[in-house]
C-alpha cells in the first residue's frame, strides 16, 4: 500500500514494527543512522517516514534530521512521525510533547512515545497518507 | 527548548590590588548602569529644588549669608535645563535607540555638565568658604564605579580643573572674588599665588586619591562579582551536563523496555501467529511488568533529579492552580474508571487561585497525589478534590475513603521507597516513590503538606502554596 522508511538504530523496534506494517501490506525500508538522511530519503523515495529521536552519534539527531528534510524541497512534503522513549508523559523536565511541533523547532506531523500500539500506528499512517 | 537569551554584560574587573592595568576595561551590568542614570537624574532634580528655593531666599535677602542670586539662579537653571534634556532622552538611551550614545557616554556627558554647574556654584558660594568642592567627589565615585579606569581618571582630572577654575580665574583677575561669609579668605587666596597653587594642587591630590581608593574598592567588588558569575556559569553548565546525562540514562534504560513492549504488542495482536491462551497470558504479563519498570525508572530518575534541584533552576511563573489541577483530575478520573473509583470536585472549590509554580513539576506532584488516592481507594470509592484560598495560602486538597495509613506510619510516607504493609497488600506493585517526589516538589515550591488519615477510613492530603506575593519574599530587595 505505502512505502514506509523507518529511521531507527534499535533493531528490535524496527523488527517489531516491520512485522505489523508488512502484515498490513506496506513496504518497509530501514535506516540505522541519520548521517546522510537527505540523500538516503531521496534514494528510497518513501511515502512516509518513521523517525527516532535519539541516536548513538547525537541525542538530538532525529530533530536535526527532521529539520534537514524539511529544508529540502524534494522531500519536505513527506509526512514524518517522530518516535521517542522519552517524552512529556515521562514527567521529566526535558521531555517534549505535541505542543513542541512547529515549522522551526520540530517540523513533523506527529510526536509519539515508544512503544506504539500497532493499531494506533496503522490508523495514524492511514490518516497521514489520506 | 529554545535557549534562554540574556543581554546582561558580564561584569569583571582587572584591577590588581596596587595599580590599575593598562588598557583594561571595567564593565558593570547594563541594567545597573541604566538604573544609575535614572537615579542621578532624580538626585539632580532634588538639587534643582533646593537651588531654586535658595535662589528665591537669596533674592529677597532672607538668607543669613551673602549669595549672589544671579549666580545661584544661573547654576540652578543650568542644572534644571540639562536635567530636563537628560530626562527626555534618557529613556531612548536606556533602550539603545541612540546608537552613538551608549549609557556610559551619556553618564560622561551628564557628569561633565555637573562639573560645570558645580564650578559655578563653588564660585557663587565663595570657593573655600564653603565645602562645595566636596560635591565633585560624589561624581568622581559614580564615574569610577561605572566607567573604565582611563575614562574615570580623565574625568577626575577634568573635575580637578573645574574645581580649581574659580580660584584660578579670581586669582588672575578674570572674574571678581565672591564671598558669602563676608570674610577675606577668598580675596587672600586670590592675591597669594603660592596659596592659590597649593589649593589647586591640594584639590587634584584629593580628587586623584579619592579616585584611586574607590577604584581599588570597586575592583575588589567587581572581582568578587566576576568570580560569582563564573561560579554561576559553572553551576549552570554542570546542571546542563547533568540534564544531558539524565536524559541519556533515561533513554538507555527505557529504550530496551520500549523494544520489549513493542514485541509484546506484536505478539498480542497476532502478528507472529495465533497464541495459546497460556502464552497470551504470559505475554500480557510481560507487558505489564514492562510498564511497571518503565514507570519506576521514570520515578527514580525524576526523584534523583529533584533532590539536586534548586528552585532557581526551574521556570517559575504565576499559574492558575484550579486549571492545572483540573487537567490532572481528568487523567486520574480516567485511571479510576477501570476500578469504578470516581473523582469529584468539592462544592467549596474556587475557580481561580493563582500561585507561583513550575508547571511540569506541579503536574507531577498533583498527579502523584491523585493517583495515590485513586489507587488506594476501594472499588466503587470516591475521591474528592478541592482548591481553596485564605490568608494562609492556596490549599489543594485530595480526600479519599480508601485503606488509610496506620498512625505510626503517617510521618514516614514521604521517605524513599517506604510503603505501609496495608498498601503493599492492597497494591503489590507500587514503588514507594510517589510521595517522595511530592515532598521534593513541595520543598521547591515553598509549600506545606499536611496528611490526616484513619486506617480503613481514608486519607486527606492538603498542599498549601504561598500566595504569589509571599513566594520567596526573603530574596526580594
């Protein structure tokens, strides 16, 4: 149904979500790093991106990757779902929330806490690709 | 998280204890300098009023001394005129709307005109007959505190020039001698070149000595300020490093649990094939323990963070407690529905009650108290909440009719990991950290918490916040 690119360094998250997405007819590609995110996204040409926030090379790599993609005209319209294990519901002072989504700071369509319920993810993908 | 910007200039001093350094500059915070400009304008207006009254009295001959009303009025008028100009443009200087006129240059211009006015005043009041020359010292102190050492030294010498000018001009016959006490001192000074030279030298020596002493004292204060600023910057940096480390630790602990839970969802929803009932039960239990562990990790890290926090490191603002409380009540009500525990508002609750709070920490505290009340209520129980206010503060109350706390344990519920036996029996998987988090947040908010409880009948917790005006009052000037 849709080509989905997962950018996450956690192989278990990728694998568990791949099972769900492929069982529902989606084509899944994966990346473990954001180092060449713009070039990689152009190559894969996904319909939607699921992007992790924290990577070993940079705890904010996901935010930076989202901003780079947003600045690139060829890929800026691809919807992005940002995933993180740490967010506002953790009740920690440095967590983020949907309120932080903005053109300048966090140019994504949704910010979701891991782990995500499979049906919630499928519904969200359907909504963003409508 | 946008970075916090500040336009305060860092203060630092480079004076060594015995002599100022070449080319170094003393800077104070811009706001303090701007406040000082306004303060000196206000002080000048006071002198204008005194001068105007004295001029009027001199004009009608009421003063016991002989003062030329023309000279006195001229000096007062000059001061008033210049001060009016300063009042009009001072605001624009303060806001930086006159690019070439910085606050420091503005101060130098102000003081220069003060010197001219004081020179005239000194002449009008008989030069050495009155201690008018001492007024120059106030300006020298002001300059030394707010300007570079070169600027303040030059202006000190300028002050000496203006202070000596009446003596030199009367001694050279350019202007007539003025006397207010009908003594011959001014005339004798004007007629004797040696005395005149000695007077002028004396003025310069006193002024430069004053400049040097104030400069050294100021250098000491500014060195201390610089060190405090450096210590503060270090504390902020350590705080940021600690936050980054805490974030990383949180992620390292929670990410694997998130991965396990993700597999649980995948298996639960049949994406790995049909599950036998026993397997399904185990999978779900794995998921529940993951949730508990995730929650516990969050609490441990949160509590560790809170214990090393000071209130100045949080973003405190005036907030409406009822509005924030209502959002947490709604979440607690959702949690309570599974066990048919209802959360309702008391009739005595008020809709508006501002307090000073860090919103994120306030929410954590309220959430912990509410969820405690819900979790330790029996099925079908009721939790009552209220926000009230009186002269003592703003009170936030949560009452349940649950299992209660044994009397000997009430004082211990805020200890880390402490749980009463009846709490453990009622809810085996609690962490004992919720109330410890509440206690730390209460501390940071300068609030008080009271607990009343009766075993098997329920517990009431009341957090009392100070009114915004009473918050951290001891730290206000």
